[in-house]
């Protein structure tokens, strides 16, 4: 995928997925992290910066907050949105920072996407100062996020299992036992795990369809034809009719785990 297409996809992600899904969770992750004025914070897998910006507002100084992501399109959109924050293009498994450089390290809905999850956690722990806190959010299992299970089924019906599985993949770290084992394998313990939920709010069924078609699937290398998009949108409209509000917006619950650990 070329630079322009990466940025276009990241912009669609920022406009469609971030306000509907990721912004509500960012407030909860920031709460768990306990950011204070002057806290030095690193947000790993920052995407277009929704959590990073929330953290900066709580630190009362964006110069204390750093965002890092491996996707140049995401970083480009993040930098345009908040140029005062330091944005890094980099690999979570090889963070370009010194040991103990940050008071708080966060990661929201990125751990499941990292190629080497355990090594990435070890790196987050390495750059965390003594007494510092790690705060990581991952989606709960798809069985708990029933709306997204239904959406995946609709995509599978129209465009096949590969695309449907790309939609299911972000929910692949929801098993609590496996999560704790992953963190323990990275040498991170004790761990506090809290399951939280937010109300997801899409402005229309079209936005619900386009959020994945334009803001997620291109990153996974998938394109969906317009006739298929139309058929998917129609099915989504029927399936979510009961939760569609009078203004045409759609709401449903989404569940995630927030794991925190303090480095003693």
C-alpha cells in the first residue's frame, strides 16, 4: 500500500472508527493509567492518537507525551491533528527509548496486532520507570462483543471468510487466562484486570459499514466492491433496526479488558 493510500485509510479510520468506538475507551484507559500533571507518558501503537491526545490533556503538557506507531499513515494523521506531541514511527518490539524513560506506558487495542506480543510487552516494561504504571487495553472475546460477531457474519455472507476473519481478529486476545499468561511470560506481574464497556455510537448504518470497509480492511489488504458494500449496508440496517435511533444513528455495547501493572 502506497503512502497516500495509507494516509487515506488512516483518515477514514480517524473519522469513522475513532469517535464511534475508540474515543469512549480512551477515557477509561487514561483513568486506569492515572496520568497527572508533568507525567512522562508513552502510548504504544497509538494509531491516529486518540488515547495519546487524551493523555496529553491530562498531563497538562503535550511535550511530556509521546505516541509511537508502526503505520506511517496513522502517524501522519496523528501529527496533523496534534503537531505539539512527539510522534514516532517505530516498532513496539524495539522501542527507541532508554530504560525507565517514562512514568506511564499505555497501549489501546494494539497488542493483538503486534507481530511479537510478548517482546512488545517486555519493551513497554523496559522503558517504564520504577514505580511507573503500564496500562493496556484489549477487546474482550467476540462472544461478549455480540454486535461485532453479527457484523462479521454479514461480511462472511457477502464477501467470504477472509474479510470476516480480519474483522474478528482484533478480538483474538479476549481470553482472560491467555492474557494473564502472556503478561506473566513477559515478566509483568502482579496484574490488575478490569472488564469495562462503552456504548458504541455510529451516526448511520452507512458509517457503520464504511468504518471497516474504508478504515480497517485496506490495512489488511482487502477491498470490497460497491455492490457488496450496498448489500452489506442493507443487511446491517435490517439486523440493527432494533437499536437504530430516530435520527438514524446506531448504538450497541462493546466490551474490553484493561490490564494495569506497577513496576516495583
